[in-house]
C-alpha cells in the first residue's frame, strides 16, 4: 500500500480530492513496480516553487511539479525504504 501525506490543499482549491491524489500516487507507484511506501505531496505557492526550482534545478522560474527522490538507504535485509520521495506542486 502507498501511504500519501497531502499538505497545502488550501493553496489549490481546484485540485483533486485527497482520495483522488492517493489513487493517482498509487497508480504511478504501481506502474514502476512499487507496491509499498510513503509519498508526501505538497501544494505550494508560485513563489515557493520558483525558489525550490532555483535551488534544485538552477532555474529561477516557477514550474508545475518538482519531485524529490528519497535519500533513505535500504535496511539490513535489503528492503527499500517506505519513504519513496516528495512532490511539490
């Protein structure tokens, strides 16, 4: 199961419902062969996403979506971490 944390819904009143976001994240994960994990999704302002885009991609402008892969390493049994990454929109 993919656990989804959703933040900043008030910044995107016309966005999909939390259930729809969870379903879409699950579909995306399963398409990559991931059945279990945790994803954080955060809606941010245009100025905040421009700041993140500049810091992480060197582009001083807003963008639609930024994704960040988890930096957690595999556990002692070789299993991948539950935290799969974060998305900013």
